[in-house]
C-alpha cells in the first residue's frame, strides 16, 4: 500500500519533534552533518571540538533519536 503525503508529513513531524528534543550539543552536529552536509572535520572546526567528539555526539544523537522514534511508534525495543 502506497504511503500518502499526510503519512509522510506525520513521519517527518515525529522526526523533527525528536530532533528538537535533543540537547543543543547533540542537535547541532546532527543538523550540520545530515542537513547542512558538512563532514566530521568541518563540524569539529565549527564547534571547536575534536573529530572524535563529533563522532561520539552523532552516535549518541542517533541512539536517542532511534529510541524516541520507536517510543513514539510504540515499538519499544
């Protein structure tokens, strides 16, 4: 069954809600990496942190987003 535009909008709405719930230190690397298309090295320079810290924050943010989105869908794993 094809997904409708309203279904897609609801999915994006949940994603944006979860993204906005992140602390700024996790949200900024996600936005810079996935939306603004900066690489790890560039993000490290922008945020004045190490590349390892950027990778760690992205991993933590992905984990939190995954948990939040699963909970919003009732798919607690």
